[in-house]
C-alpha cells in the first residue's frame, strides 16, 4: 500500500514538473465559411488527456515539449457532424497558434450542411435545388466553355507579360501586389496560397514575401491550414 502511494505521488510530481515548463497552444475553431464555431469539443493527447468546449470558437492548452495531435469535433444529437485533426510539435516554451477548420463528416452521410455560430444545423429546403439532367448537361458545357476561355486568356496574358518584360527589362514588381489583391477579390475575398501561385507567374518565395507584406499592412489575413495557408482579403 505504501509503495503504491509513493508511486502515485511520483507520477503526479513528474506530471506537474512537465507542465511547469509548459508552452501554450491556442487558436480558433472555424467552419468552412471561416465563421467561428461555438461549442466544438477540442482535445489534445497529453498525459493525462486535456479537452475543452470552445466558447466563441476559442480554445487553449498548456503542454510540455513534445509531439501532439489536436482533434476538434462538433456534435449534433450525439452524432459527429464535422471534425478536424491536426498535428503539432512543441520544441520550446512559448505560445503557438493553431487555428482549426471543421470539415463535414462525409462518412456519416452529411455532405451539405450549414452550421451557425452556436453549432446548430441550419435546416434547408433541398427540394428547391433539384434540377433536370438537361440543365446539368448545359451547365457542364457552360463551365467547360468558360474554362477554355479562361485558360486561353491566361496563356495570352502570360505571353504578353513575357513580351513586355523583354521589351522593357522590367519585372512589373510595382503591380504585383495589386494583381495579388485582384485575384483574391475575384475569388470572393478568400482563396488559398496554392491557388494564388497557380495564377501569378512568380516564384513561390516571392509570392510568400508579397503575402507577408500585405499581411503586415493589414490588407489580408493569413490562416494556417495543414501545410498550406488560407488568404482572406480584409479590405474589399
């Protein structure tokens, strides 16, 4: 009995010692439209495991150095309707920001759902979205024609930029930022850094510097998602 109590005391002491030199992981839980989600359950696989119910979309954990998995789930009637899982490695004390974006749980058969800020499902009348096969074919043909026109214009634009650069010897650095802002605006004010890279004929390093400059000026907001970034235009 005495040995058991001593062992428990040592385990508790080690746990407290680990958390004494802890880092803080915090962030915000969003839905796919980048609105804060309330009442999502967020947990981290520390020993012992920690979890919180995100109020106003916010969560925070104090952890020692190590590699962790953070999971967030949104429940509705005892079923998971949206979830996300992210990994993070802590190597030193400090504060680490990790925003979480919930994705609908397709395995449960829930693909098209709207979630309000309180975590409730917004019911929609799906009957109004029913369309005929002919309409679908026409829409598909329309998208194909639009796509062909877009890629033709894009190729012409690249060729024009190349010709102008050869004539003037300039790299159009003065208009690069405006072009980036225009692309984000055309995408509805929100896009990914990967999509920006596809539309601007510049190196990935230069695009990263341009995004950093716009973020510093308060023009855009950058949200980390996995290995990529979501870019949001703040000044429309």
